[in-house]
């Protein structure tokens, strides 16, 4: 394979041989002006071919560099694609594990038969009446939850029950001692 500099040298040699041949054959017919013009044209063509050869060499080097960069980018792309596939695989496994745990949790929740929270709806009217008469007592009929204020039973720094709390506690105890609410805890 010929290199660009060899092509230029061959082109120059060919041009020079054509010039010499034409000089020998027609040196008697060509004027010195024509010979000077032919030399200048040959020199111009030689410089043009040298410039084109240099451009070709630079283009070939740039093409080689771009090809090497393309191969590096392809390798990096393959590596990133493999990493992405591995990450997606791990995510799929984690999602499957999460679904299994959620299913187990749901089955455990539905399988548990714990004590009933709150009081039966039948007795809600008794507690609602108690809450109306005693502002320190609160009853939530939707949840069946009864609560006492903290300050209802004792004065600050005292261990004796307040007199107004005794009547509320007695009424609350009588409701809780009924047979239909004895199974509930306080």
C-alpha cells in the first residue's frame, strides 16, 4: 500500500519526468517564458499534492482516533447496560420479596382474632349520658372508647380522691359490672 508521502513523491517524479521529456523534445520550440511557466505550474501542482497528502494523513489519523473512541464508548455502554440489567433484576427480586411480606402481613392480620376494642354499641347510650352529666368524662361512640380527665380524681399533690369523682366512678363501675360488658378490659 502506498503512503500519502510516497504518492506525492511519485506524482512529483512523474511531473518532473514529463517536464524533462518535453524539454528535451521541444526545447528548441519552447520559449524561456513557456519553460518558466511550466516549471511554476509543476511546482504549484507539487505543493497542492503535498497539502492534500498532509490533509489526507490528518484525516486518517482523526478517523483512527474516532474509531478507537467509538470502541471505548461501545465497551462502556455494554458495561453500563449490564449494570442496569443487574440493578433491574435486583429491583424485581426486592419487589417480589416485598409482595410476599405484604401478603404474609395481611394474612396474619386477618388471621388474628384479638379482643374487641371498645364497648358494645348497646351500652353507648349509657356512656353518652354519663359524658353529658360529667364534663371530665369523655366518650367516643364511633370507637366505643371512654376516657377520664387527669385532674378528675386527685388534687395536685394529694393522694385522696376528690368527692365529685366518687359519683362518676360509682356510675362507671355499675355500667362496667353489667353482664354484657364484663368481658371487656379497662
